[in-house]
C-alpha cells in the first residue's frame, strides 16, 4: 500500500529531524 509507505517515510523524516535537533 502506497499510503503506509508514505507514513513510514514521514515517520523516518520526523525521527531524523529529532536526531538533528538533539545533535545541535
């Protein structure tokens, strides 16, 4: 399902943003 894949991508992006904020 493309919808679930998009959700996964969004979650991954959110995680990456959190990590970047933690590093900063």
